[in-house]
C-alpha cells in the first residue's frame, strides 16, 4: 500500500531478512519514517540496495493499515489488516537491533492508530484500547487520560464519551483543568487589600493568572507568613474556592484587585498545638517585631495582621523592617483567646458577614465585600415583640 507523498523524516532504518522474499539479506533495509505535514502518518518502507549502491523502494505500508507482532527476540511479523492480508516476516541481525526497532515501531504504531481513531472512531486498529477489565494498570489508565484529552482537543465528542466511560468504570480520581497555553501566562501585579477585624493595608503581589487560589494562599504564607487556614479570598464579590484559578475570577491584568480577609485563630480552628505540629515555634510576646515602637498588648489581643501592617489604611508592600512569621500572627490570636482582660477599648464595632466573615460597619445593610444581606441580631423577634407590647400599654 503506498503512503501519501509529503515531507518525511526517517525515524530508524535497520537491515533485515524478509520472508517470503528471495533477496539476499545484506541488501534489504526496513525503514520507518514520519510525515511532518500530517500528524499520525507513519510509513514503513522496504528498500533494496543494488550492487551499484543505489537504493530503491520495494514496498511502502501505511502503519494505519497493518498489524505488527513481535514473535521472538529477533523475529517480527507484519500483516495487512485488509484483504488479501499479506504477511511478511522480518528477521534481525541481533537481539539489540530488534529491541531498538520494536521500541520505535510500537510507539509509532500506537500514535498512528490513535490519530486514526479520533478521525474514525470505528477503526479496527484500536480494539485493544477498549477496557473491559475492572482494574487496569497505571500505564493504561494514564493512556486513557491522554486519549480523553486528545479527543476533547480534537472536538471528537464520540471518542471523548468512549474514553470518559472507560475511566468512569475504573473509578479513579482525576484533575481536569484547561491547558496552560489556553490562558495568558504573563506575570501580573495583583493589588491585594488585606484586612482583619481592626486593621487594613494594601500590598502588591506578583502572580500568574493561571495559578489556583490554593497556590496563592501558599505564596502569601511564604512571603508574608499568613497561614492558609486564616486566609479568606474575595474576588469580584465571590468567596474564592481553592481549586479555581485567578483567571476564572477575571484576574488577567496589572492592577486587578483581590481582597484578603484574615480570620482569627478561633474561626480558623488553628491553635497553638497545631502550630507546633507544623514545626513553627511560638515566640514570646517580647520577641514580636514592631514597625514603630512597642506594640501594646491591647492591639495584640485583637489584630490578625502582623505589626508591619498595624493601624494602616493605605499601607505599602515596600515598607517594614522584616516579614512576619505565621507564628507571630497566631500568637496574637492566642493572646486574644487567653482571657477577656486583653480586650481593647478601641475595637471596631460592627457585624460579621455569615458568608465571607468580613467585619462590616454597624450601619451597613449588606456586606461590603460579597453583598450578603445583614443577618438579624440575636433575639431580634423577642426585642421587637417587647417594643410592640410597651407601645400598646
């Protein structure tokens, strides 16, 4: 069967003896080439070199039309899929040459059948890919994942359903997300407004739009010391999910804004024992860094922000003596949990949003960050009933 003409690259060439041909073995070569203009088009050529050194092609076969089988260490067999089902047997000069040829040949054969399956889902060459077994090997599961990805990329819904069904039968956990090249991977400057119950500031963080919120939490942990469990991110009035990317929330350009709200240790369920298990040493109160002189115990009892961000409304990421550690942050919260005598007289009054936990001003009817309605205060109905009773008397 003659392969289509085109720009070809020779992948491998090896001397063989071919049966049932009656040509001397030292003049025959088996050559495998790939068409660079058409994906998945491989050609197997049998070439003969005459006594004058001239090489001529005796036969060419499209890999999509053949079945190839390794019979022994030095003997391989090729058979045409369609009638007349001609069969050729190749004998190699050494086991090493045969093994090297088999590696290249079988990988090319799989690739040619894969492309053919995407174009023609009924192609006979991929019958072995169907998985009727309950438990497949890890390599086969990975191959199914690759095939699913390629089918989706090619827009072949039928093949995608086939591979997705096979994967579902295996009941394996998958991670599916758009490929990196589908999003802008340029590093941008993200404006982050950081707030806790009593303090706020603004910093600039270098990020890539494709990174997940979970990765951003780890970055803030490494750069500023905020433990991931005390971080709550809000972008475009949405409470962010760890598994989603920043791009999915509309973060693409320099100057895009995100809000980071820091929970208290109580709300984050993060205690001193867990910090010690994470390998973080809890410093004493005297060892905490400060940006502008001694920090009062009153402030330390309430603020989640480290001293470099304290009492700032328009802070900058370029100031401050050193980056705080997360143990400093948690220590501040542990001081708060230690007793009521640490309560500050200048703590902001307000109400906590039930969705994103942001502390809003007492006069706001809805959350400033996520627009959730303000919840009714405790015993609201009983207070209203008492007011109505007194007005009737």
